[in-house]
């Protein structure tokens, strides 16, 4: 039996994320036959595109089948999904082209160099953000940290999904990276198992812990901390939202806050916005401070 | 001893494997008590994992003061400073806080088992 999941207009406010996590919940289960219907959808941001692409692959991984009702797409949403390559990835009728979107991307296995090229050439390197080459390299490095974290700690069986978008009117450059793995709270609860039983640690507490300095990075190469990313976003006037289980993190206006949300999502979604104006950014010279360590 | 990083790993310093390659290139000289200079000319992208392997693992066998004294950096781009510092600070904690090390090992072993 086919179930139809309705995709509505999805932006970046809380209601939209609740809708995404509702779709994830309704599509849980093995061997489902799912159709996505866009009749009520007037707009999809890059966060929704990355999430829906990942959800479709998750359903397939669980032995199900996915169909997108392309004929229910409005002109604007259809153009967006065609332009960013989402439609092409799922057998839709239109090929991608270069515009204000940054391509939808699915990496089944980690390839740091390919992802760096995606960020450098297709996301940051389009001339939309007016920053020095040195600072641009620092931005790419920080985004690559998110991508590598998603692979190494997410343990997503289907890999990592990304999509970006440039909003010229708002002068914003956005990127979403999502995985459908075990989520940050699972890793933190395991880490703190000698001190707390799992039920004693709320998801928001786990997220707060993961963002603290010194919680990360085994010298053997892997880490679970996010303090480096936090520092970068705060200093550069960016905005970052992260969802994992019921945990929620917001970095905006130089401040970071943690909250518990009602809707559970087992994986991790990171949505980041950068301002396309160099006056918001640290100068490269400010980043080089002696002593090094 | 001086090691030119770019010819060894390329301009993009992102992976643990590339960091290990750099570490292997100078470790014997460092163990002999030599001063080692890492020249980062023509490199541009950096991720902390690279420095975990390239530098952080030195902290297992050497104190931070000795590493500071005998491991030098030339032409290090500004984009490399934060990941390098982050990596060294965490390595220092990992190798000198047994409770932290045990807890982190537990997480990473569990991840490896489930992978």
C-alpha cells in the first residue's frame, strides 16, 4: 500500500523543521511505499531539499520505494528542484542548471577532497561572498569539519546529504548538511555513561556539552566536539542551527543557546547562514595570533 | 630538519591520513632531538583532523613545552591557526586526563563496533 506524504511550504522557522521531522516519523518503518506530494508547497529552502533527499534514500535503504509526484510541483519549486539537481537525482523530468542554487549532494562515503571542491567551487567560490582568499579558506575548512563529523560520528548507513542556496535579496549564503545516523546525544550519553544514566541527560544538555571547549578530538583523528565551529560562527556574524534528537542549538548575533524541542529526529541536521558582506568578518590578520599553542 | 608540506600532501590539509604522512616524514628527526620546521607555503584549507595526526600525537610522548620549542611552523596561513591550536589543546587534555581519555575511548570503540 502506498502512503502519501504531503510536503508543505518549508522555510527555516520552527514549524518547518517540525514538518520535516514529522515526515521522517511518518516514513519510519521497513518496506514502505511512499509518494511525496507537493500540492501545498510554495517554497522549499535548502534545508528541506537536503532533508527530503536524505529521507528518500533512507526509505529506499529500508527496503521501501519512493516516488515524487513531479506533476504536483508549482513552477517556482519545480524550477528550484530542477536547478539544484534534486529532480535529476531522483529520476525527474528536468536536468540541473547553474543558477542561485548550490547543487543537492549525496555522499555515500566520505571523500574530503571532493567535498572541499564542492564548497570551494560551487558554494563559496561563485563570487557571492566578498571575503579574502584566506578567510574563504577558513570558511571552507569549518564547513568541512561539519561534513567530516557527520560521517565519523553520525554513523549514518546512507551517508551525508548537503544542499546550499544563495539568497541575493537577503545577501545570505546558506548550507545544510544532514545525516540520518545516531545523533549527537547518543554519543554524548555514551561518553558520560560513568557519571549519568542515559535518561538523566536531556538532549539539549548533550548538545551543550558537545559545544564546550575540550570535549572533542581524540589525537588519533576523530572527535565529537563542536567548539571550533561555534567560535568561528560567533566571530563571523553567521547563524547556525543544529537539530539532533530533541536537542536544538542556535548561534546568532554572537550568542549561543540550547533548547529542548518537542519533535524528535534521530540524525543530525546543521543549517548555516553566512552574510555576503566582508564587514561582518574577522580580518585574516586577526586570525593569526602568537603563540600558536 | 625542514619539511615542505605542500609537495607532500597537497594544498588541502584535511584528512587524518595526510596528517599521518606529514607526521611520519619528520617523527624520526624529532625523536633524535632535532629541531623540525614545517613549511606550509602554498597550502590553503585546514581541518583539525589533519593536525591531530600531524602534530597532536606528539603530545603522547612529549610535553607541550618541548613540542613548542622544537617544532616550528613557517608560512602557516591564518586559516590553519584555529584548527592547529584546537588540535594541540585537545591532545594535551586527552593524553594528560586519564578520565577523559577513558570516556572518549569508550565512545570511539562503540562507534567502531557499530560501523
